[in-house]
């Protein structure tokens, strides 16, 4: 990975742990912003975009409220991953989790699925339960759009399609707009099969046909007694073969794409649930996608996968303990 990655991740984690940012800007709130259009008349999302606002996925596991009183809320700078944005306007720190529905801000797992998630978290250092992204598998949707320390997104558009490129793991999505039906049900894809349409200034994308070896989201509620804004990664919200995600991308000002995703999976969740946040902030004009090498030289994962990490292998029962 490039040297910029380590510095970027350190900066991201520090800011993520200290604050979360608000999803709405004045132009979107008062209706004065009008989206630019492509030569063929669609809202113009083209260009390079950086990860947007950071916030906890859910309310605290304890269930206690963590919304601060209005008088205690602060203004913070709009977070950018790379230099050159010191003149960005201040916006209110985010006071709510990404999960906006159900109203309690919690992912509505069925009881058995909640137990399975607990098992994943308890055993998350074992090979069987490793985060799929740690194993370089696709991030899926909506996880691929969640804030990541080193990532750039590029939107490409034609009259017939939107193409979304991800720097992370060289992922891509081809989103046709011509009304074609989804692929056959026996075809399963790491990033799903996407179909899009424009509803006014909003790009609506329906994604289905996911493989079952990905997670829906990658960070969740903080541990008990931890600050709600604590960066928490690897919280295993898995899904079944019936996962369906409906996404909404809306340019709310010249530099911000607001993102909503409604997740439906009747085998895993008790009801559909929705996340909402400002997912993308426009990059500099000369920004580009860099080469990404997934876990290049990660000795820990190599040892886990080959059984040469003795402690982990013993814990998994792959290597017998030796008595002296």
C-alpha cells in the first residue's frame, strides 16, 4: 500500500474516535441547491469522491440515549482525508447513528441472528469468523460505501449506465439504467447485481443476487461503557441469499453526495432497516484512484491461514497442546 495509506488511516481513526458529523448542509435544507446535469440531462455525479461523514452505526449496545443536549453540541470542521480543504465550512457534528430506521437506531436482527452475531464477535480472531474484508473478499453493499481510511470512489456516467469504481480492493459496480431485468437467481456476485433509475435528482439503485460470504455493514454499536463515537470495526452483520438493498444517491451540494440504503433480508432481520449519512465528499480535481494491494505482507493473516500461528491454531483445535 502507498505511504499515504498509513498516515491517512491514523488520521481517520483519530478523528473517527473523537467525533461524528452531521448529514445535512444548508443548501440541501433550504432547497436552494440545484444539481448540475450531464450533457444528456441526468444529475452529474461524475468525478472522484472521498469517504464522507463518520458516525457510529447503531445506538450504544446498552440502549442508553447518547444524544447530547442542543446547548452542548459543537461545530467541527468538515472532515477530509487529504490536505487542501482547510477552507471547508464548519458543519454540526453528527448526533445520531447511521441507522435511522428503526427509530431506536439499532439493527433489527432476529433472535437467532443476534446470537450468531455475538458468536462472530466472540470468535472474530479465528479464521472461520474473520471479517470477510480481512480475507480480501468484496465489501458488498452498503458496506462498500461506508467510510474507509484509504479509499477513493469514482463515478462514471453514460446515458445508459452509472459505473462506480472503488479504490479499495479494485471493486467496481456497473449499474444499467435501461430497465433490464436482474440476472438469473443462481448467479451470485460479491457486490451484487445492480439496476438503477433516476427519480428526480436522486439515483435509486436496487441491488440483489449477493453471495453469502460478505457482511452488510462493517462497524456497529460500541462496546458496553464505551463512548458512542468510538470507532468500532468488524461487527459481523451477516446476511442470507435473500438480501436486497435499495440505495439512494443525492447530490445535496457541489461537494457532497447524501446516501441512504434500505436493507431487506427476511431470513436474518425482523424488518427492513435504513442507514442515512453523507457518504461522499468531492476530491481535488487532480485526484486519482491508486493501486490497491489487499493486505500486502500481512504476516498475521498468512499465519492464521496456514496454521503456523501456534496460539491461534491451538485455540481452533488444529494443533494439539503439548504437555511436558
